[in-house]
């Protein structure tokens, strides 16, 4: 292996290292989002299993009072 090949190898490794540094945060974010989505999908079933009830689909909760539209004075 001569000097030119060694320089080419070092350059290629440097570019791959920089690519990994740039892509790694995006990959970590995608994995994190997928984990949160999975946890949100499984939450109703887990809650129902803990409470001993059948899991409900499309549960919509409100805070006790209806949604009110803001009106200009």
C-alpha cells in the first residue's frame, strides 16, 4: 500500500465518519419517535389490562366543559 492509497483510505474514512456524525442525530430521532408512537398505541390496552376492563377504541376525553369559541368584544 503506497502513500496515495493510504491517503485515499484516510479520506474515505474521514468522509464516512462525518456522514455518520451528520446522520446519527436523525436516526436517533426516528427511533425515539417510533418508540413513543408504539407506547401511545399500547397505552389504552395497558390501562384496560390494569383496570381489568376490555380495551376501548377511540376514547375521547373532555375536561368537563365544552369547547368554547373566543368572541371579540
